[in-house]
């Protein structure tokens, strides 16, 4: 960083660990000396008249609305004028700091807003944009200042102890303008990489969807499948009920076994539960769970319509709450893994599910077994799976490169903000190019 930008002529020890050395003319003060705080609140949910169904001028900011960029925060929830009057209104040009939960996440508001109780707003007497960037740089320090075992909390008394630089308004404005310009460029590059990742996901889904319903040969004669959701399929493919090539199995596991505990997720398919134990998903006793063999399809009956179905690469056990499908014909189960995880198939799963409300819908094998599915010849299933996996691998490599690029850009942005607001680089003579 220092190689690209010059340093200040002289430095001194700030006496504050997170600030380190600061320019000779700067001083460090508790943030409460240069700002005032407004804690947020939630309007009574018992009074529906406080909340607006549509977008209004009365923004109510929550942590999920905060994006740590130089752009102003935008609310996803709005109040009525009546609800607004019950709130503590935060002045424009305030920094919105998450002080419960995700400590230190900070956004900037260009207009008056209200916030929920997880957010404390800091309103600065001078140089508000500069201090927004100071707070971004101080996130790790804010995290250390928080207390609480289950939920981290940073109260205003502790927040007020954060030491920040106190500099001339002119210098603060130059630093803020520099960071507005430079971080906006970085944010644009990040957005491009994120867009590329989204396009890759869309392309991947489109390729898979086409392959499992139309095959790989664009010149193959087509026929009406007779199934509305499936449309046309290659003429030589069969269309059969799922129960014609899968059966439901329920083999109890032996006691005191050491088999892999498996689960199925909408996002990733089947995975060993041990990989997710650190997130609180550990099961204490798996006696009586169902045995799973590699090649089985595991179906989460409650969430199948949301994509929680997949092929198992593992031998193991899984919860009796799940159904296990095992092939009865010479098929490639991976072909059906890809087919079952498509959005159009999930809609069909939902249509066949039973339950009194959406979140109670269950897809039982009695119904799943009746759903008509395409059945290409086995060699064609194998070729389709190979093509999909080759394509997915290529897309994943590009996606990983994009994710790495995003991380590097974020690191550069963080380092640039920290260097500028703590005086490690001198941008007083900077001009936009």
C-alpha cells in the first residue's frame, strides 16, 4: 500500500493499539467526544397500522439492509407516518452500526431513517463520511469490545470508548473523497465478479435442465412425453412412473455402529453430518436410523419440493424422517439426482405433496412413485451424467477463481480504508483520474 501512496512526513505513537502510529498533527479521542448515539427500536407488531405494505419515505433499517459500501443504505421494510412517529429518528449522514449479533457491521445513511434495536446510529458533528470509514476500519476492535456469550452485544457506553482519530475537517473531507472514489471502483469490480458467478449458476442450471429432459443430441427426433411439466423428450426415451425404477427401502442400522451419519440439504444434496457438526447439527444417537448404500437417493419428505433430495456418494445411515430410494433397474441414479434437483421437478414434487399448509407439505413415496419421469437408455444416462459433471467442474473452476478475486478485492478495500483513515498513507494531494 505504501509503495503506491506516499506517507506523512512525521508520525507519533497514538497509544491506541488499533490505530498504531498516526501523523504528528493528529490526536486520538473517544468517539463519544465527536458524535452522539441513537439506539433503534421496533414498533409494536401488535399495531399493524405502524407498518407499510409498500415502499414509503419512512425507512426502517435492519442489519440485513446494511451493505458496507460508500453507497447509502436502503431499507427493505417501511413504516407508515404513524409508525414513524413512535421511533427515534436518525439524522441524515449518520453511520448505522450493528451492535447486537453481527457486531461492527456499518452502513451510511444519506437521509433520515429509523432503525431496529440491533442498530446504534452514530451522528458526527463534523466529517461524517470520514468517520463512517473509520468505523469500517475499526470493526475488529468493535468486535473485541462486545460482551455476551450467546448473543454478542456492544452497548453505547462501551461503543463510546472507541478511540478514533481527530483531524481537521478539510483533511477528513479529502480522505473521505479519496475513499469514495477508490472504494467505488473496487465495489464495481466486486459486483462484476458476483454477476459472473450468478450467470455461471444460471448457465449451469440451464445446461443441466436441457440435458436431463432433451438429451445431448440436438438432432434427435422428439415426441410429446404426455406429461405436461416435461414437454417433449427424445423419441427413443421411455417415460415411466418413478416406482418402476426405484423402490423404497427401510433397513434399520445395527446398534452401536460406526457408520457415517448422512443428511440431505437443498443447497448441496447429500453430505456427511460430521462436516456440519460445528454448526450445531450433531445427532447424539443414531441407533435405529436407516442404512444408506452408495448410489441410493435420499429424499427429505418435508423439503423435497425445495430441493432437499440427492444421490449418496457414501455408505452410512440417515434419519428415519427421510426416504431412501434404491434402483430396481439398470439405471444411473446420478441422472435422477440431477433431474430431481431441477426447479421444474421440484414444482411437480410440490404438486404431489400432502399437507395442510405449505411448510407442512410432505412428499411420500406413494405419491413420488406415481410421478412420470423420463428414462433414457442406460448408456445415454451415463453420457449425460459425464457431460454434466464435466461441465459443472469447468464452471466450478471459473466460479472459484471469481470468488478468490472477490476476496482479494475485499482485502484490498479493507487495507486501503484502514491505511487512509489511520494516516498510514497521505492522500491530501490526491486528485481523481
